[in-house]
């Protein structure tokens, strides 16, 4: 079970925790259950509703599908696989599509190609002020960084311009992350890249998204030894450790470092593995205790499930 790509978090969740994790209000949950039997929660010893991780995942799909314009009366009859397919076919996300973010990308890219750091900062600051964090990440920052990198590879942007954009994005994410109130009662997440991995923008974005969900986040930076990551995670009683793998090749093989990390954690918390290079690994290769998160959506869903478990 520990080597599955995304094993379910155990435990049963209260209706309040499920509402927090899915964005579906308690009143709506009760109405959906009563009218359409969208899920069938269990009852604890006191007769209160309790929900499984599978229930949480289904309710998130239902919320996404309704926000995409589908009626709950129709959705309630679909299986989880059918719901997932419907969401993907309808655009794959409840958040607005890339069109709104694209205008920010184009303006920031134009400023970057004119070596105008102030212009880049103004565009991205505006995006942060006007768009939800996950939309900023998925439709503005990620496409912008990718496009600037591709322009550099094609000789259409200089290395200085690419570095300028990377530095602005990095400083922006750190700044906005600090703006979220620390929740000392929230679940604790440690984030880092392991030895030899110096690409940190992706994991910084993940740290911001976790902070928006009121996680206690500890970002240890890039190029951190696996045993040191584990030692810190145990000291702060982390619920999970997220590591990002971007470079396909490294002087210290990723699987070797993951084995050290998992062994050092002694099963005390999960290890979440994301990033571009993580997609080249087979889930069967991962050490016990690792969870593969191949996409940002997988990461956000894992955050929501962990939050539901924590607050139950």
C-alpha cells in the first residue's frame, strides 16, 4: 500500500472538517445527502456523521463539476470515475481557465523581453491582488517561467532576462506567503529540495498554496541533505514532508536520497514527491512511505485530505 501512487489517508472526518476540505458548506452537504444520496457517511458512537477519504475526494469532484455548470441531480448518479472524466472533459478544474491568466503572462513576458523588471513586478503584483492564489500559480507564474525558459533556449531571451524573471517570481512568492497568518493549530508541512537539486520555484509555490490553507509551513530551501530534512521534520512534528525533483539527473540519485529520508523519518510522517523529474520515476520504485504527486492538482487534493484528517 505504501508504494501506491497516492494511497488514501486513513481515518474518518467530521462534517465540519469535510466542509473545510471540500469548500462545500455543511448545509449544502446535508441537502445533497438528503435529496441525492451523493455519499453515505457512517455514524460514530455519538451518532454524528463521519466521512472517509473517498467521500472527501468524491465531494471535491462534485463541487468542481457543479462550478463548471453541471447540475447536482445529474452528477449524483455518476460513479467517481465518471465524475473525474466529466471534470477533465469540461476543463479539468473549477477555477477559471487559462484565458484570464494569459493576459498577465503576455504583459509580464513583454516587460521581461524589454529588460523591464519594474514592469514585470507590477504585472505579477496585480495578478496576486486580483486572482486566487491557485489561479496565479497555475495560469500566471508557471506558464510565465516556462515560456521565458523556452524563449531563452530558442535564443529569443537572454540568460539575464530569464534570471531576472526567476528572481522576481521567487521574491514575490516569499513575500505573499509571509502575508498569511500563522495558524499554530494547523497541520505542519516541511518542504525542501534534496542534495544537488537547486531548482526551488515549484516548491516555493507549493509552500504558498499550503499557507493559504493555513498549514504551518517550514521551507528549508534548496540542496538540503535528506537526513537533515528528516531531523527537522521530526523536531517540528511534521505531518508530511514535500520534496521536489526537477533535474532528471543528479550527482546523488534521488531514489537513494528518498530511501535515506524515509528511513530517517521512521514512518512518523509521509513523504510527498513532486516536480518534473518525479514523473520519470515509477511508483513501484519509491521507498515505503512515499506518495507520488505528479501534478499540482494532486498536491492540492492531498493538502485538503490532510487538513480534513487533522481537524477531525
